[in-house]
C-alpha cells in the first residue's frame, strides 16, 4: 500500500533524515489500525515503544511526545494503518497507509524452523519473516509458522497463533512477540500459555491467528487440516469486539 503520509518527529522528513533508517536497520516499531480516529490498546502500544527504547538505546522515550506525533500524522485520516518506527528517543517516524482488513478466508500455514532474534521485540529488519513468508506463499500456503529447534510452535510470521483444546485457548510459550492483539484478547478468553509441539497440533479443535489487523481462523498447518471451529471464532470475535477503542 502506498503511504498517505510519512512524518519524522511530527513533520515532513528531509532526505538526509532517511539515510540512517535505510542504512543501519536498527530500531523497533509498533503497528496499529485506526478507525474513526481511535485505536485499540493505545497504552500498550506506547508501553511497547518505551520498553524497547530502554532495551535497545538505554534511555527513556517520551511517550506523550510520541502520542502527539501519532495524532498529528493521522489528522484528516480517520481510518488508517499506522506504523510508528523508533530509531532512538529523538528519531520517531510515523507511516500512515490505507486501512487493512483481516483475511476473509481461513489461513493455511507452512511450518519453518526459524526463531526471530530477540523475539520479544517488534524490531525492524524482518528479513527472515519475509523470506519464509514468501517461501510459504510460493508453496501454496498463506503464511509461515515459526518453530524453534525443539519442534515447538513460536508464532506466525506476523501474528500470534492461538490453539483451542475445547476448553482453553493455548498461546505458544516458545520465543515469540507478545503481540498487542494477543495481550488484549488473552484476558477476555479462557486462555493460558504453554508449549505447543508442532507434532501435536492435529490434536487441537481449532486455531486462529491474531495481530493488529484482526483475527483469522487457521484452516491448516502443513498437511494437518483443521475444521474451522465456529464456536471458537464467535468466542474470539466477541472478545475482540469487547476491547475498547482509545481516542487519539
């Protein structure tokens, strides 16, 4: 999607300000959907940025300032996909693009042996995810499912995955990004975190993927097919609908 607006520290960037992000590839970000000038989990997004800034750059991030940059960037654009990249406490880039919707059809995932470096961070430089995601699409799947060296599920390339055992939603505990959508859904669902072996995924009643764009049923992993569990998806949809929207 072509950007609607790109701003650096609340203003249109000059070319020289883009050299660092293009060449160093060291930073972190958060992504969100804006609807009617509101976003779900705004405080979680800002906390994510603040925590990653402390870890990567050893300093605090003024989240009030970042909030102001976000509000300025989406002015006149009530519905949008927004990404906030942080390359240091004084270099914040906001990308505004057209809004995105979750996939209309259930997903088929292709497992790959890959764990993102510093998986708990939503960092820039996602070559591995893009590489394996494209490989999965070339093989007729919708996305990649990342697994660790012990054969346990971590996450999808750009989403968390929840598995339903008939009672609880199980969120894989192997190295993964604690996505904002997962953080918002987990307290609203009967859920827990546990190791999920790739070899055991066929024993679950169903599965779904969740990220900032929304939730989507998972129809299969490798050669294991899931029947879409309508009761599960209604439960997840109701949980998502109960998440409040925060004004910008």
